[in-house]
């Protein structure tokens, strides 16, 4: 599953860049109860990133941006920093060195799209 390889590589990169271990577990779920909407693709709790299997069928640009965004959330949560979704995007951009845009389906992407995160999405 390329998505897990991508997640592992991004986590290792982030840990190297920030200088400390995140000790994250990544799991893939097929549970539509956890991911009811089309753009519901991932979430984290600070220790674990749960990816929907729906993400696997999106372009790699979406996969990278979504996973980077979730890694950013985990880092901020572990530091007890309250943050918004836009702040998670900015933190991910600082860590990984690429911009996070939003495509025509309002899903994060590294390809050109809307920026910043559209205001109509959950905060």
C-alpha cells in the first residue's frame, strides 16, 4: 500500500526536520462511519493518524498534502498548542517546504489550487 509508505517517509522527514520523534502510528480504515463525507479522508489524535482507504485512490499530490496536514496536527497536539485547520496547513508548509492548496473538491493538494483553506470548510 503506497499510502503507508508515503506516510512513513513523511513522518521520518518531519521528525528529522523538527528534531524530535513524533512516535506516530498510522492505520488505514475502510470504516465509512469514520469517514462519511467525500472529503473526509484522515484524522489524528496526536498519537495516531487514521487514513481512509478512499485516500488511496486519489492522486499522490492529494495523499502527500493530506498526510502532511495530519502530521502537522499531531505535532501541534503533542506540543499542547491549540490551533486551527489553517494553522495546521501553515505548520505543515513550514515543516515540509511545499504549499498546501485545496483542489476543486476542497481536498488538500500540493498542486496549485485555492489558498488558504476555504472558509466554508470546518475550522
